[in-house]
C-alpha cells in the first residue's frame, strides 16, 4: 500500500531530503500536498515531478502565477494554505519540516484530524509541547520524531519500560565554533557560523547549532516527547556525530543508536515506522574506519544559550515560547548583519528576563507571547541602532 505524504517545508533541508526518500521509493510513498516559502522555481519543479493535489506558498502573487501554470493543482498561500496542506488531501502522514513556530497551528490541525505527525519542526514542541502532546494523547495520534537525536532516543526505547529510565543523553557536535573560546566568538561572521563541520542543514538550524540553542530546543522537545524531567536530560559533546543519543536505565545499561551523519535515516524511519526499508545511496557506518569516538562534558558557561534553554524549560508555561520567538528573530537579524553573533543570546536572555510567565497557557496565549517577544527583540535592536 502506498503511503500518502503531506509535507510542510518542502524546499528546506529536511523537506528536500524527504522528497529524495519519496522519489527513491515511489512504490511506497506518494506526495499528495506540500508547502514552501518563496523558492518558486523549486516549487514548480516539485509540482511537476509529483503532481500533488494541494500546494501552498507564502505570497498570494506567487500562488496566482502557479495556479495559471498548474490548473489541475489547488494552489493556496499563507496560513490558510498551510492548514490545507496539513489535512485536506487526506494524508496518511504529515511530515512537518518547516522552520519556526509557524508549524504549530497546522500540526494541531492535523492532530485534530487524526493524522500521524513526523515532526522535524522542534519549535512546535518548544512553544506548545504540553498542548500538542495532550491533544495527540487524547486522540491517540502518533508523534514520530525526525531529529536525529530524538529518533535515536525513540529507537533506543523501543520495547523498553519507560519507568526504568534514569537518564536521556543527547549528543551535540558543538557546531561551527566548538573549538573556540567565548572570547574568540567576538566578530565571527555569518559565513563562519554557517560552516558546520558534520551536518548539512538549513541556515537557521546551523546558526542554532553554533550557539548551541539547537541543543537547548532539543532538550525541551525531549522533555515533551518522552515525558522526562529536565534533571534527567543531559547533553554530551560528541564531535564525530556517530552516536546520535543514548538512554541510561536503572541497571546502569546504556542503549545508543549509531549511524553516519545522514538526516535521511531518521526521516525515513519516521516515514516507515514501525518497519524499516533499505536506505538507497547511503554510506554505511564502518567503526573500524572511525577508530576513536570522543566525548566531553558540556560547558554551560561556554554555551550560554543551552543554559538559557534549560532555564526556560524548567520555568515552563509561556517562557519557552518567549525564548524561542526571541531566538528566531535574533538569528534572522544576525544573518542580516544587524547584530553580532554574541548578541543572539543576549537578546534571548533580555526577553526572558522581561517576560511575565503564564503558567498554563492556551494556544491563543502562546501565539500572543510569540508575537510580543518578537516585537520586543525588534524594538531593542532598533533602539541600539
């Protein structure tokens, strides 16, 4: 039986690799709807190649142009388009690969429509993890992790008693500046930050990896996905990115998932779960070629953004949403050359300090927090300049 796939964020790094899996396994997957931003040339290519039922783009003018060229496809735009892509083609699985909190509402819409979610959009769980996981549990909708770290935890926990877990251990490559001191981060460029030593990711994820905010977001995501207290979630610096994460149990056993750094592996596992299929054109892991694996204790003074994420997660309520929104805007401003690299975490810390937390927010409150935190960052930067 061919599985019908809807894909949010088709032109991003995860989206492109998801399409590669679909195209390599046409007998198993069919793309029935997708969303993208402003890369209209790529949208045309995907639409031509897959002939989906629904396509959504960011701008109305692009949707009008595409509709003329693809009259047989329903072309939409904006928030309404995202919601339609998530649900209205009747997918068997929604792959949420967008960047940022824009992925939250279509995810909830899909859950309410009883559509399983393969989630690579970590900001959805960071901003509203309690709401998302509660809605999914009430409707018995699977939330399948796509991030390599959470997929590793998910695989390591298969068949295990969750009551016997003592620790989740997320590994971190350290990002582009892992061998620099904090003093050496002054004046680093966008190009340097985007030069990740191990992984090929989108720009926002790569910058987050360089600040280590990406790992902080993953800690909050793991808290929600696996119902684990923050004091039982650790991070370990592991520069080779071979062990993707580990689970420690009461008897001191540690289960780890290993593999070459190839995001298609966890994407495909989420798409085929609980089964596995061959991974085409993939490099197999040869430990004899690797030789040594290295691990270091995480330095929270050096990677301050990670400490901020732990603080936000422990605070709970609207604090993670405020932190995430501030970080999204700060990263964008850094990429535009308007602030320095170290100002990213400074802005996040300022927003968190000013934010008045609401303990048990509903969706509207989270969206209001998101908007207010973004505005605060813009206002601070405007005053500084």
